[in-house]
């Protein structure tokens, strides 16, 4: 095992609970001087001791450094070892290379714990929805920002205090911008999209806006209209075999399942042609919930499980598009932001001292073009959700179903 932090220790606790016939041979860590809860002989700072041991058949990678994790995982796969990882940043950034390595060396890389912690969504997208036409996959993929939003909306906690609590409880990434800026949710979305649609993208291609500039004005606006704010990644299949991807805060109505997903809980909503809407709910962060997904992957390797990436072999692969209109709420100070964004329709506008907002429709392409402007400290943008089927794209007629997989 590489890493003995929140998830590594969580996994160790689980392994101790029963006899699973798993021998934990060695734990690689970074800091040899840190106090540990296990005897010193378990630990090493020398990666080669694990990677070059012919008796180790599985590497479990649970470190908080994506670049080092990529080197470890690639070396392990290339040396014939199977790998389990929970490192969404590393996987999202290198998925194509990692798939190629698995194919080339006949090894398996599993990463259920990387997407929504304890929720078994990757194996479901890969196996269960193999032949379903998925209209959309969305949800709450980041426990830390959801925890912060819950504290703000339910307990009137300030943003900074809520973030500190999330960090203290081990839900937050080492760098909190990854959580609150929507990056972590985006990495998970990129991975989920590969298994849902057979579409390989990189995080750089996907628009993300976060909650880091949420203000009292935005909270007041949401409360007055009976909304809660959640950070939502969405993958939506459009007619013409196109897929749109983005991560944005969303104003959620009470009739949406996601409205009541609180604290570190995560949820995934799958909208499919035949099974209709399905909802997965569970803990998305923390040592034991994530450790349980990692354990499930370790034991799946016993029956030689590997992702087949079946949807990549579809003869007509989907294309990523930004040709999509989003209904948004935008708070801004500088008129230049509004001018640059080029709203296609405007429904509501308010100008007061210190608080200007507009609601209306804007193209995702314009959001992508204006990423820099939107990341400024005096701007907050959120999608305005409709009903629980807000991400439902028109029900396809039989002709459209020809694009279904399988
Ligand atoms: N925390 C969660 O709830 C959660 C949920 C899902 C996925 N994840 C993912 O799981 C991974 C681990 O997260 P975490 O929260 O457990 O991190 P963490 O608590 O910060 O622990 C990180 C561990 O990695 C070790 N480490 C860092 N660089 C290393 C290197 N080059 N070689 C060997 N060990 C190294 C650290 O060693 P030292 O102990 O010596 O510092 C530490 O033990 C991350 O990819 C994270 O995104 C976390």
C-alpha cells in the first residue's frame, strides 16, 4: 500500500475486522519521521521495495500527490501488478495512458473509490448500464463542498469555519481549491463519463465553476426562492450523439432528490431511456467509506475483474460539445463581465448597491470562453435547476434509439 493517511488508515481498519486472506506486506509513506499507529517495520519511504517485490501481486495507491501516484501506478502496471487507486486527479488526467498500459501488460487498474467514495457507480456504469441509453449522469460528487454548503444553509455557519470543519474531519483534499472550485468533482465526472459514454476527455476540456465566491447575497437569493445550492457535475447526452459536460453550483428545488443530500454524502442521478431515473446515495468521503470501495476493488481482483471499457468500442463514438444552453443566475459587480458573457435570453435583473444579478440563458461555449472572468472574486454563477428531471433531454423517439449501445 502507498499512503497511510485518511483512506490508507481507513482501509487498514477494515482489513483488520475479519480474515480476508490479504497480507499487507509493506506501506510506503513520504515522511519517515511521522508518528504512526503501526510498528515501524510496516513502513518504508522506498517505493522500489514494493514495486520490485515479486511476491506482491497488488499495489493499493492511496497517496495525495497525483504526479507521484502516476509514476507508481504506471510502474506497477508495467511490472505485472494489478493496482487499486482512489486518486481521481491522477486517473482523470491520465486515463488514456492508463488504459493503454493495462492493455499492453495485461494488468488491471480499478478505481471505484475515486468516484463518489463508497457509491459503486463505476462498476454500475461499466456493467449494469452496458446496453442502456443514458440521457444523463449527474449528482453531488464532492463531499467536502457539500458539507460546507450544508453547514452554511442549515446552520448558518460561515464559509471559512465550514471549510475548516470539513478539513478537520478528513473530507477535504489537501488543497481545498480542488474541492470548492469544482475541480475534484470534474475529475470524477471525466472518469464517470468514460464509463457512461465511452468518451475520453481531459479535465482541461471541461468547464468548472465552484462555490469559493459564494456570498451572503447568493444565499439570500436562494433562500427567498426556496432553493438550496449544491455543486453539481453533469454529463448530458444530446441528440446527434453529442455529450456535454460541466460542473457548476446549482440552485436546487425541493422536489429534486439532490435537495436532501447533505454533509459529506454524495449522490448520483442516472437518467436512462428505459429504467428512467435512478438515484444512488452514500458517503462520498472519509476513510472507512472510501476504504470500503477500495476493499471491494481489491477483492474483485481475486476473480480477475478488469474494466473492459466496452463503450469505447462503439462504432459511432460520441463527441464532446459545448453547444448547449444553460439557465443561470449570475451575481457580478463589473458590467464588463455581463457584456462579455453575451446572454442569449435574460429573464430577471437586479441592480442595488453592492449586489447585481441577472438570470437568463447562456451558452456553455460562452462560459468556457469567459472562464477567467467567471473565476474572479466578485462573481458567482449557478445553474438554475428545474424539477428533478432538469437534466432530462427530450425522450428519444425510436429513431434516436438507434444510437443506443449494444
Ligand atoms: N479523504 C477522502 O475522503 C478521500 C475520498 C476519496 C478519494 N480520496 C483520494 O485518496 C487519496 C488519498 O487521500 P487521503 O485523504 O488519504 O490523503 P492524506 O490523508 O493526505 O494521506 C496521504 C498519504 O500519502 C502519503 N504520501 C504522499 N506522497 C507520497 C509518496 N510520494 N510516496 C508514498 N507515500 C506518499 C502520505 O505520507 P505521510 O503520511 O508520510 O505524509 C500520507 O500517508 C487521494 O488521491 C485522494 O484524492 C480521498
